[in-house]
C-alpha cells in the first residue's frame, strides 16, 4: 500500500518477526524460510504493479479522501504496535532506553 511503511505492513500481516528471525540466522531452516517468503515476494511485486495503477487513478479523482484513508491506515496500526511493544518489555525498551 503506497504511503505505508513496509515494516508497518509486515507487522500487520504477521511476517515481521519471521522475517527478522530468517535474516538473523540465514542457515537455520533456510529452505523452509525461502519457501515461505517466495509467495510473499510474488505478492509484493504483483501488489506494486497492480495497485499502483489503482492508486494513481484514485488519487487523481479523490485526493482528499485517499489521503485521509492512508492516515487512518497508519493510525490504525498504533494499537497493535503498542500491544506488541508491551509483550516485549514496553516502548522504551524497544527504542533502547
């Protein structure tokens, strides 16, 4: 979704932790992880190609509406991020304080 951070979307879809574990230790269950991330990569490419046409048309016709929609999508991720931060010791610990 253009305008949203890839990291935020990874958290929303539940693949962020899997991606970090895979990248943190590439040799551990390498082929299992590759098989998991192939569809993710294909979806990433198709999403960019197909959705970019839709977004270009939509922003041309309904700019204010879609700006508010994207702001709402970003703001809507805060509760889940806050919950996940609480499970890992709180927001301050995550940011290194």
